[in-house]
């Protein structure tokens, strides 16, 4: 049997956003957040790990390139896994001394600005936990890699509890419902063409924490109420309520980014055009059928129920003409539906290629071990 462990892990997109830390080293957030985990068959990170007595150094290869193992976040994750393994006495002292090789890749373009660090760290930490036979909850270890990664440790809908302990032991993720609870929940990710370098999440939230008055109000009054309300909407499968809270929370997060000094601007004109389009679509539909949410970049994530997908895809194709029709809609297959004149008239077609492509996906499961032998490391423990 091979001593290599390989895991795939999902991306998650928050509906109640994490923005602001109370401890930067331990990555402890100012507020709770809630997300949906997305299907690994469409987007995932894949990581192979292996520990051997003859390895000379800890080594990591990311998307085919050797990277430094010195990053504090990486060190913290490996260090915490080993501490847990030692406490749980799950492996021998000798095994703990061994150096480790890690090889990881994403099946979606990192450059697209999609939540790649969340999937990457959830994958790394789950693989290491299996390698070192750690049994306790690993969400707080994934959190040390990237805050949002702790939510990718579970499938379905997930809550990250901010916690109150200074050492972060209660800052963990828990599953609200698994992926079978609301299988009709789909997502369309609209990748907006944009090359401008944005302020990283880490830096953006540091500036917000230091300067935004609105963030204080959000943390104290808005998020606690919204978190309870959206969890109830998820449990009751109340889409209009879920969608309204999702959109309001995305808008408030970007308002906080603008309220930072200097301000951080993540959404572009195209992003704002999408916001407007979705509101018009909901109005024309007579009820809230689609929600948008934006992370620290211009791409839109639309949450909608499966039955609505063909109509919304037709609308997107009508409004955003593409020069690459064959690769414009990727991921899950879905039909198209002829739009009513009322929906056709909500917007004129825009100039070509404002949206690069669309990823159609749905809510899915958490990290999974791959047992078919398709490791990223070869028998010598080096990238294949
Ligand atoms: C806007 O988890 O990338 O996507 O903890 O500094 O690594 P660090 O930040 P990160 O921030 C994600 C912010 C967000 C909102 C969210 O996912 O909740």
C-alpha cells in the first residue's frame, strides 16, 4: 500500500462575509460568517502528501512550481497538525520527525481570482490530518492557513463561529446542513475580465479593521442578526429570504471596503452592472429568484435554484455576447429557455466579452480522500 495520501477539497463562497480580524497571527475574525460549499466535481484543489525518513527537507509544489515552505501560515498549519498528533499519540515519535513533501494543484485558474486559498488550505490540512491520523476537528487548523479555508472543511452550508477565546480554540467551523438538504441550490460564477491587481483580502481587512466605523456597526448589529436569519432561511429552504440577506451582506461588505481609509475598491463597472441586472430580473420575475454576492474581486457569484438556471443562462448570453461561444458556459450542463419579452427587455446586449466565462456549479460535499491512486507525487515522493 502506498504511503501517499491524496485529498480533493472544495471552494466555498460566503453569503455572510468574513471581513476583519481580531488576531492576525491566529486568524481570528471579528464576526461569524456563513457559506455554501461548492461541488468538487466542478472546482476543487487536489493535494498529495507524504512523510519519509529519507526526505531531506519539507518541500511544497503548487500548480507545478516549487515554493518556499517558510511561509508562517504553512508552518503554523503543519506545526499544529504535529502538535495534535503528538497529543493524540496517533503516530510514533519517529514519524513526527520525518520531513514532508506536499504537491497541490487547482482544477480552475488561480488567476480568475476565485477562492483558491480556501480550497488549497482545506485540502492541505485534511490531507495532513489523514497522514498524521489526527482525529479532532481540523477546521481551526485550516483557519491558520486562510480564514475562509476553515469553512471548506465541511460540505453543504457552513458557519464559522468567530469565538471569543484569545487563543482561538472556539473559532471553528460547523456544518449547518449537509449537501443533501437543499440540492436544488445552484451557483453561477461570472468571471469578469479584469487584470487590475486588487488589495489582498489580508491587507484590505487590516485597513478596514483599523479605519472603518461602518465595520464596527456591521460586526455589532448587522452580522449577528443576519447570521441567525440566514441560518433559519437555509433550514426552511426559504429562497427569497436567503437571497435578500445574501445580497445585502455582499453590498455591506463592499460598503465597508469603501469606508476604509484609504478605500478598497473590488467591484468594477461590470460588477455593478450585474447587480443592477439581477435586481431588474427579480422585479420582472415578480419575486426574488436570483442572489448575487461578490468577494474581494469583480467576479459575481449568483445563487439560484436549479429550475431558474436555463432562464438566467439565456439572459446572460443575451446581455453579455461572447467571442468564444463554445467555452462560455462551463461546469454542469443545463438547457436554455426562451426569454419572455418582459425579460428580454430588461437590458440591451452589451459590448462583447465583458464576462470571460461562466462556471455553473451547485452545493456539494466537503473534502474527500482519493483512493484510485491518482496521486500528484510519484513513488520517489516527487511531483509526477
Ligand atoms: C471576501 O480567507 O482570503 O472572501 O484570512 O487573510 O487569508 P485571510 O483572508 P481570506 O478572506 C476571504 C474574504 C472574503 C469573504 C469570505 O470568504 O467570507
